[in-house]
């Protein structure tokens, strides 16, 4: 993306200038499955939004081509506003790692997201009201042309300066030509029904989000203070969120709206609460406020306050079951009709063997006890009944009988059935809330653990680098000290060399003549370097004599006859004069070669430390990357678990809604349930052990009426 001349082939994108961050990198607006970049064409100056996908969708090209054809064919005169956006799906466009991938090239839309616009204008009630009308007109446009966006939410609704809407992000859009295909996404969770699933892809999937967004805009228009009270800064919702839809009865935001003095605001909140508990198939088409007031029964909080049942205005919208209990019973009244399984075929020899044991014992052919014979028969009988009960026909009939009995009991005792369903639903919601809280805690724990891990990596890096940088700082001082020591050794060596060249034989030392010089040479003292001083020692005695000893350079001392204290003092003074003369002439600096050698040595030590610092940085980077990978894997696992739990919860809530409808059965329907139950019991009798044995032998359905 930094070199568009290299990575793009499209004439408008080739060489285009991307919008950059402060760090000079292409600025990306990232979502769950894609990132969007802003590029300005080099020639025309036109601005484009380029969407790069981060998730593979097998039929993405076909979907976008279908959506493009449908949107292009919409007559502008029949649209309330220019909400549709032009785009081109470029299948093999951006070059990444030597391969080309698809991008979506879109015209750049000037506008603000709905939430950002409300942040600035929520106090302008007239403008917000006008915007609500524009949104409702947009919903009407979509319905008229058989379109559903699939992810209506604040980020995909851009408000233009003229208060018209522009829809963006068509990844999950439905158009009539896509009928029968599965959905590719579920939409933003804060705008979707808790019961929405992958199977709800179709023209009606925007209904819940349409009600939610319209209700929020109308509420803010009526009372601008609601925006500050219910919307969190940078929150991913308007006034209500996913948690509110799942439990309206305990939601503080719902309580605030339901108790609002404006009747329209309160009524809209009641509608949303009712819709949150309704199956997707029961959510009515969004209607304007005028139509809603004249639509008949007003919404109640039945769906939110009671554990079971739907409000009157929604109850009639729940579709009836595809078949009645009687029809289901009749459909199952076919005996054993599926193919025989391996387990079924094994039953015949097992059963024959279990019956043969007692028969042979009676005939006296086999000698076994009564207990063993009985055990053989019991084993065969248990295997027979177990295999029969494992047949799918038996399982279906058994399940149907159980359901019919429950429905009959519910029809005879509607209040008790309603109460039991309420308890089950409440128990489920509590468990679901606990599961969601645990999942949230697990996510927080994973994040905290990741942060602790990164903090430790950074702390270890800083400690190690600080230690090495401290050593590097000390190297400069150590180099100076080393050079000073080297100079001292060099100067000392110069003095010692001078002393070795200072011969006593050629020196003029007061009182030291040839004889004494020869005597000194005889004990090894020939130069000023051969001794390092004189030691005077009193020997005691009558005259308290003092003996002068010459201290040898290599240890020990000698008494040279004829050298008393005075001559010894002259000898020592001569040596000190040689030392002083040498020091006055010794070099004040190291030779250049030795100085360079010392500097090279310390530069190598510094380079080694710098290399170690780089290694520590690289090790920390790898540790952070491993931590990020582990975090990503953990989050993907949590997301997968959340998706499975959400689908399970949707199915359970759908089942609750249908059971709530069934509870409304009146006493006049009890005879029908009794008849269906009788038919189901008759079907179960057709699955008797005798019928099963005949089915095993013949492979044809049995028709015995034995129980």
C-alpha cells in the first residue's frame, strides 16, 4: 500500500497517494473482516475508498457482482435519497507477497458516521427528527426493492451535510438474486436481535435494527438529554446495546426509556423490549410512527417481564408449526421403515444363541445350571430391547409422545405451564448471563495475562539493556584509566631502561673509587637498576657501629666492605639523580600504535555490548510476537465458543417463543391433542418387539399391534 505503483493495476489506483498517519504509514480503518484505505488518484485527483479483505469468502466475487447489478438497476427517481454507493469489485488487484488478491474500489463519501453526527448535533431536536424521517424513508426504500443491508449500524450509516444517508459496507447485503444462499455475517451485535442466526439471511433481516435505530433517533429528538444519559462516549451503540436486548426487565437503559414522560419514547422502548423476545420470523416490518399508532393493539412488556408468552401485538405473527401433532403422528405411523443396520443384523445370531442355551440344557445336550440358562435368556432379551429402542423410528415416536403429553398437560393447565416455562426461561437466562460473564472474565483474564507477559518481556529487556548500557558508559572511563596505566607502565619502563644504562663503573660518585666499584660489581651491583636503596643497621656493641647494606633489586641485601654510611648515602643520591634525570626526559604520551591498540580493544568490547543489546531487542520482539500469537489463538478460541453459545442460545430462545405460543392453546384444542396422542401411542405399539423381530427377518415394516 505504501507503493501503489507496484501493488495496484487499476488505472485510478495505480500511483495513487494513500492517506497517511503521523508516522507516515497508510492510514487504515479496520473492521472484523477488512481494512479500508483512502487513496487519491494522481491524475484526476478523485478520491477512492479501497477495501482490502482479511477473510476469504468463496463466492464473494459472485455476490458483489450480483449486488452491483441490482443496485445499479435502481431508478434514482424512486429512491428517497442517494443512499446507494458506487463500487467496483476487482478480483485480482492488490499485490501482496507475490500474489494478487481482491479489493473493493468505492467512491469516497463525504459524511460522518451516525454516532459521530449525534455527538455534535443531538441538541438540535428538529434536525435529529428530520434525520429520523430520512432513516425511515431509507428503510422503506430497502423494503420496496427487496433489499436488506444485513448490518445496519452507526458505522455503516454516513450522514451527509444535507442530512441524507449513505449506506456503506455491502459485505452482508441481501438482494433477491441471492435468495437461498447463507449469510456471510451476523451484523453488529448491538443492533441485532438476540435470536438472529446464520439462517436468517433474507429480505427481513434488517427489521430489528430498523426499529432500534429509528427508536433511538426519535427518542433523542424528543429529549436530547437521553444521548448524554444513555450513550457512552465512543460507545459502539446508540441508546441500547446487546445486553439490554437480552434482559430488558433488568436493563437500566430500558428502565430509563420506559419511564420517560414522553409517551412516544416509552412506547418505542416497549416495542423494542417486546421484539427482543420475539423470534426473527415474528418481527414485523418497520412502520412509521403514524402507522404504528393506528396499527391496532399497543405493545406491552409481556415479552420482557414474563418468562413466557408474547405480547398480543406480536403473538399472531409467530408462524404456526409446519405440521400439527396429528400430522406428525400420522407421518410416523409407518412402523420400522428405515434400512436394517449392522447392529440389527447381529441381533438374530445373538438372540438365537441366547435361546439355544436353555433349549439344549432341557434336551440334555448341554450341561449348564439354571442360573446360567436364565442369564443367557436375559442377555438376549436385553440386547433385543436395547437394539429396538435405538432405532430412529422408535426414538422419533418416543419423542413425539413426550411432546404431545407435555402439550396436552399445558393445554389443560395453562397457568402452571406458563409458570414452568417462565422458570425454565429465567433459569436459562441466568445460566446464559453467568456463562457470558464467565466468558467475559476469561477474556479479561487472557488480556491481563497477555499484558503481564508483555510487561515482563519489556521489564526484562529494559533491565538487561540498562545493565549493558551502564557497562558501555563505564567503558569510556575504563579506556581512560587503561590508557593512563599503560602510560605509567611505559614511563616506568623508560626509567628502568635508563637506570640499566647508568653504569656505576663510569659514574663519578664521591668516595666510591675503582676498588669499591669492583666490590659492588662482585655482588652484582653494576648499574643503577641493580639496587633500589640503602638500609642502615646499628650493630650494637661498645662503639654502637652502623652498617650500611645495599638493597638489591631482585631481593636481599649485601654488606660491601668499605662502604659505610657516608659512601652508601652518596651511592643512593647518585641513583636518585639518575631517576630524576630519566623522569624529566620520559615521554608524556603513549606511542600511537599502543594507543590505537587500546582503543581498538575497547571499541570491540563496545561493539560486543551493542550487538548483545540488539540481540536482547530481537529476543524481546520474538517474545512479544509469540505472546501476540498466543493471545490471538486464545481470542479465536473464545470467539468460536461465543459463536457456538450464541447459536445455542438463539435456538433455545426460539424454542421458548414457540412453546409460549403453544401454551395459548385453548380447551377446545385438547381433543385434537388427545387424538394426536392416541395416534402416537398406536404408532409406538406398531414398534413392538414382535414387529421388530419380523422386520429383522423380512426387512419389511411390521404391523403388529402388540405392546
